[in-house]
C-alpha cells in the first residue's frame, strides 16, 4: 500500500489491522498478555484520528 497525504508520502507500507481488543489478544496468543491498551491522537483536522491498539506480552 502507498500512502500520500499533504504531510506524508510513503511507499510499500504494510498494515496489519485489528478491529477489536479481543482480536488483538487472539492474534498475539502465543505470548502471555502483560497489558493491552490504546492511544489516540488527532494532530491535524484534515487527517482524522490515529487510534492504535497496543499489546505488551511476554514470551
């Protein structure tokens, strides 16, 4: 995927989408879950939200 905005121009960008917290936990089930959280920001009005799940696990 290529991404082009007034601020960014990225070629060959690969994204692994996860829609829910439960899907994230399942995706990383090979690890012991330590913490699941998220962060969200909106830096520019013309770009929208930057919501991201985070997973911290232990092997």
